[in-house]
C-alpha cells in the first residue's frame, strides 16, 4: 500500500470517528425523572430526581402541559424549582425531567436590531434568531489583574456629566433616583448620544408599556440597528427577570470579546434585587436587612463585576445601572450596596425635578470615582471650583431668598449669587440636545477660568 493510499484511509477513519463523536454529543442525556409533590406560591418541590443548582428541568403535566424551571435549592430528598413560565395546567405528581443543561444565551451579530425576552426568545415578530454560538448566561469571572485600566473619557452627550462627572470607557455607574424624577429619560439621552459600537439594553422588572416606548421614541430605527434589547417586564416570573439581567450581560460580554466598545444600560438593578429576594424568601432563606436575604447582596456584585474593560486586546463594557431609591431614601439597602460596588453614582432629586430642572442631577451628591485618572488638572480644578460655588449658594439659599443676606458681607456668597444663573443654565439640558465632551469641557473652562480668584499682591520685602 502506497503512502498516499494510507493517508487517504487514515483521513476517512478520522472523519468517521469525528462523525460518531458529534452524534454522541447530540444524543439525549439519560436522566431519572422525579415528580412534583408540592407547590407553594411559585416554589415547586420535586422528589425522586437529582440535579445541580442552576440546572434546567421540564415539568410535564398529565395533559402534556409543559413548563421549564430552574433548580434554585435542595433539601434532604427534595429539589426546589422556580418556573420561567406560566404554571396554569400543572397538576400534582407532574413529571419533573432534568435536562442536564443550564440556561444559555444565543450570541452573534444576528442579535443586532432585535428585541428578546428574558429567555432569549424574540419579541419583535421578525422571525427566529439564528446564531452559531451559545453561552451560559452566568458567564465567568475575569482575573482582575488582566483587565485593562480605565484610561480615556467617554462622551455621553450630557453636558453636566461630561464636564463635572466625567465617565471613563469601561466604567460602571449608577443612576440613583426615586420614581418619576427622570432617570429613564436620562438613560434614553445617553443611549442616543453616547459613542459606542454596540448598545445592549436590559429592561428588567419595569412597566411593559415602557418597552415599546423606549424602542420607538428613544432608540428609533437608527439606534435599534446597533442595539440589542432584552425585556423582562414586571409581570414576568422572578426567575425570568433574573435571567433577563444575566442574558443582557452575557450578550454585552460577547460583543466586548469581539473587540467592540459596548454601552450596557440596565433599568433597573433594584428590580433585579427584588426578583432575587422573591426567590430566596420563597425557598426559606431568612430575611436580613429590611427584608432582603443575604443572597441578594451576594448576587449584586456577581452581576456588576462582569461589566467593565476586558482583557488586553479586547473591547470594553461601559455600564449604567438605574437604582430605585424607594421613598427617595438614599440609604435604602440596595442603593447603599450598589453605591459601594459601582465606580460612581449620579443622583437625581425630586426637588430639582419638581422645579423643572432637567436632568435633575444633584451635583453635590454625585461622583465619578475615575474622573481624577482620565482628566487634566485644569479640568479637575474647574470642576471643583464649580461645585464649591454651587454648594455655597445652596448652603445659603434660605438667607438669600428671604432677603436676610446683605451683599458685601461675604465675597464667596456674593460670587455665588452672581454666578448662579450661569451655573443653573450649564446644568440644564433638553432631552433632544446633545453636548459632546470637547464642547462641554470648553464651556466649563471658559467661564470658570474667567472667575478664578485673583491672588493678592505680596508686599515687597523691606530694604535693610
């Protein structure tokens, strides 16, 4: 037998072997079925089968009614499952079939311009989404020493943020606000104006009405063409809301790994925490801080830490998470925990919103923790001086309004009164107007450097 014939036969056997390996991978996983013995609220208890935490199971009723569920806990001889769909039609002793798989996200360029639900299924009626790759929705952690440092500013199109709370590419920021003070509008402004290759939006636990409004009124056709929207509204099961947030982050990670600069917007982190609270309390975890079990505070950093810059040679994820401060309480447990794990926060106040001041950003209470590393010293000095003058006016506003302050009593207050109209005009912006980073910085430097306090002339030394 010649060497050529031997090589051909070897190639044939290799192809056959690979074909058998591929068939073996596609074969259904043999598993032991269990049965549903109890359901309280949304928590299902199954006996007679075993599956790891996070595994997918099928719950099949007598009339072949089927719903998917995930293993969220276990006892001595029980599995605790939480459904991802409607449980109507499921009867006692329904079959519980472990699938041997975990929940995965379809990833690929085919997602651009599409709207998905929390399970990764299309909501937009544009047909099935065909991708070549799937990834587990809970991802993997990045070695902190492998991350690229945040080294350049990101233009978000909002003048007050660009100039006074400069955001870096790869930073994770929180938008903290009570209900109805404009956080969704501010999020929409940044969606339209921020420089990014891909935008990934997660609408988690919010009103279903806002989904279509966000897509039509804020993104528009042009914005949607470079975006992926994941919607898991308030009427979705709590597990589907958790999956929606994880799915959003997984899609953003995929595009980051392709070298893109990704803008990740999630509305809201609070609803994500509330969904985890519902699940944890349902399976018997004891409440700790204001009714939130400990697992809630463990889940938050696991989600947030997946955003940010990737390894060297890869792209970035700049993330904005809205945080609902219930009752305008900035010490709410979720707001407090989010403030500790994020790289900065923008606080919106009802006082400014009620006065018609938009965006209602409280400059005194807001901060960007990487601003000092990505801006010049002149920029930092002007931003500090802006805040000092603004704060001086706010501290003495009551005296000024009632006429109890006499001009000339304090030069700092006199300066704050004179500059107050300019400061307020700088901080306000229409939702339809964009101010890029260079122009925002130019305006700030222009009128703040003109107001620099003059140094007093030092007296000449006496001649001996």
